[in-house]
C-alpha cells in the first residue's frame, strides 16, 4: 500500500499515511466552509479543529452559543489524524507519580476524569449514532525486569486507591516474555477521524461555522471582544480557545511542555495472532499494541520509539519499531507507517483553562502527553463549562496557572537545555555539513552555502528549494524529517512543509524562502 498521501485521502501534517486518512468525507462535510459572517461577534472562536476544538465547538453550539471553528488546514490535520486512538483511564503520568506530585485526591480526581471521559465519548457515539469502530477493551500493562515489576506493583496499588478497576493478570496479551502483568478494565479504542467527522457534522447541523485553510496570524483584545486575524479576514468573539496544542507565540508553555514524536506501524500478520486487548510494556519509551479492523482486514497497530521532535532520525525509529515487532510476530506486510506529535507537560498533567497573562476569555488546552483523545475531550468539557460559567470539578486540578513545585523539575531543565543550546549555538556558530550539490533527490538537509545556513530540499526532478532554516518562533535551526518530508524545530516542536509553510505551531510565520543563484 502506498505510504504517500494523495488528495483522495484525508490530509495530515506529514508525508506518511495513517489508516484513519482513508475515510471519504460525507456530503455534509464536503460542502462546508461557507464564509462566516465577519460582522458577527461570536460567542466563541475556537482555533484548531482536532478532537479538542471540534468537541468544544459542539458542546458550546449545543447550548445555543454561536461558534466559529477555524483550522489552518483541514479538520483532523494534526495529531487527531495520527493518534493511535487508545482510550484509557491510566495515563503516561502514572497514578504513583500523580499521587506523589499532586496528592491522593488529585489521583482520584484524574481517575474519575478518565472514566467519565470514556463514558462521555461512548454517549456521544450513541447519541449521534456514530459508526467509528468504538469498542470497550481490556488493557494489559506488563513488566520485563525486576525494576519494572516494582514500578508495576506501585501502579497497581495507587491505581486501585484512585478508584481504577485494575487487577493482577495471568497473561499479558502479546507473545512477549514478561515478568508481571496487570489488567485494566473498561478501556476503549475507536477510529478518530470517523468519530470527529461526525461530531463536526453535528456541529455544522446546529448552525456552527467552520473555516478551514485559514491560518490565524494575530490575536488581540480591544477591551470588549477578542479579535483573530488571518491574512484576509478579521473575526471577533467573546472568547478564544486555542485548541492547537501549544498556543502560538513565545510563552511559558514553550518551556512547560516538550514536543515529542511517536511512531506507529499498521501490520498484517501471516497468522491470526492479533491481540484482542490494548497492551503496553514499560520500556523507555514504551511500546503499545492493539488491533484495528480496516476494510475487511485486521491490522496490528504497534507504536513506540518516541523521541523529542527534531532530535532523532525518523527512519531509524521506524526500523527499530519494525525490528521489534518482527521479533514476536510473523509479519505478512507493513501496510502503514506514520508518526504524530504530542507534548509532555513538565509536571505530568495537562494544562486546561484560562491562558495565564492573557485577557479574560482566552483558553488553552495542552500537555496531553500520549493521552490526547482523553485529555482533548476532557478539555472540551472544562473549557465549555468555563465559557458557560458552569461548575466543573476538574478545572482547578488542570488549571494552567498552577504554580506547583515540581518533583521532576530537574528533568524538565534537562529537556529544555536542548532548547537553550539551539537558541544560541545554532544561531551563532556554523558547521559545514555538505554543499547543496551533494543532496540526493528526494532528500533535504541544512547546509552552509556561501556563508549562509540554508535548508535545502532537492525534489525528484532535481529542483532545489532553499529556505532560511531559522525557525520563525524563537530562532532555532530546523532539521529535516525524512519520513514526514518536513522541517522540524528541535526547540518547541514547530514544523514546516517543504515550501516552508507552518504545519504545526507555535510558529506563526512561514520559513523565509531564499532564491539560489542558479534558481530559475
Ligand atoms: Fe520554538 Fe522553533 S518552535 S524556536
């Protein structure tokens, strides 16, 4: 199966293809995008049409609020189109970590949130009769070393104390030798684009406005309402929601969240050894497994080999992941391979609510770690309640203004030492890599060319596109992502396509295009 997306597929922020992209749009969505009324003051402008933005828009529109949902590209273009779509009540921040850093009540509240969100997603699926392959699943977490087993026992005890249905297990659900395993009940999985596209349809049917391919370059507050500006239009609203992971511009969340990429394979097996549960090991970074039935065919979905954005070699990550799967499974073919971006928060929990140091009515939702489907939906509930002035029992725990002393702060500083390094060293030192002519067709690299750093990409016809590799966010030097054919920033996860257009924030401006002397 081809791994390059074509226009008949749902678009995504990269060159690889996730199976969720094979989902022909309904007529309702194909005929959307009527220009909104720019003279209107909306109740809320929601920027970013992934699971967070779409669910927030629907929840608000349902109450009679008038919403405008805006995306720089197409709905589901970012992580929602590249998630591995697990629905869990346990998270990348484990219950022992949440208990240690936030207390037992916070661990219980987080557990309650996870359970409620899965039930809420199931209810939306029922209410809107969404055919999105949703299934409740058991999930195994297993250890392979004595150190991991000790951690696993702590996870079992703290998870139970938090109110999670979890127990010791006598199997781990995959043909991988293990030491100990535990089983979480009532987890879930679904098809993220089938799910969000139907929520989007419901939103449009309620009269919600949608603007795709509209990149917001500036926001302001005139004392009465918020103003969002694209290159060609101005929109006004009483509230603004950044459902864009990191909010744009330079702000504290560039340093409170670190951008990571995760790698996923969709594999056909020679036998019928597909797992019936969701499975996770405890390696660093961990691997995850599940099965999805796509177009009459079962696929083993396996992920892992995560690394900080712009810091690893995607092809090496894919190879390691495939080698790992081949050790335990008889692979007939690897039909899908894709990567997606997520953000690790410094203290483990997401930041959801009023954007600190901004005018009232500006909201953010970020730092979901690898649990974006759950925390994206939770964000929609919290933020819509904030806008509607309803009580929400989770608002204070996830408040972006929390100033907790952080147990893992030294780890965070280490993470962001990278950012500081690139800030200074990459801007003011030069290191010859190669001249432009040494680039292979279909490849990109940053070179020193006539005393200037250039991001060069040579296409299959030999034409070279040259860009200024200085990230327009805060000046780090981008690196070439050979798998996704993009320019990725190693500092805060900003990403650009081969023409230099922003595909992932926080940058707001495109990379500068450079004319080469031999450029026609
Ligand atoms: Fe911050 Fe590039 S994303 S410098």
